[in-house]
C-alpha cells in the first residue's frame, strides 16, 4: 500500500531553516509528481511546492526564493528546504502524491490522492 512518511519538522526561530523529508513506499516513486501542502490552525490547506516526475518544479508565490523542493528517486524521497521561515508559516506540512503519474506539475491540493500524516513546523518570533 502507498505510504508517505514525513520528518524534519520542529520549532525554528524566525529567519531560520528546516529541511523536511518525505519517504515514499508502495508505488513506483519515479513515475509520480510529489507535493508539499500545509495547513495552519483554522485555515484551509495551502499549496506550497511541487515537483513532477521529470524534476520540473512549482512553488507558491509566498515561498518563492525561500523554499526549494527536490527529489531523490534512488531514495524514494522528496525534500522541502525551507529558509528564512516566518512565524506565520507555522502549520502542519503534508507530503502528498500527485494523483496521475507522468503528468505536469500540479498546484492544487485536489490533484493529490495520497497524503502523509504531516509534520509540525512552528516558527517563533
């Protein structure tokens, strides 16, 4: 079965950095795009960044220049490097698998079919 396990969350001071990891199993990882979506308390899910099967990426305007998504197909892992974190970016960060393989980069939560359990990122001011 498809499993996605995130790690790397934690407490970070404003302006600090974190790297999130998502280890995938149960499917042919190299065939699928992957994404990071976050949800802050009381708010709707928000697309953060995504990478498709060929390595093309897209990110939300709010994180451009600060967050970088990457993947290592040999390790079945997708990463999110977050720099210059802001306190308002406190949220649960979810890793998700794009619903269709071999596709272009998807930038809405509805286009993802399997989700991890999430990892908490807390930014302190």
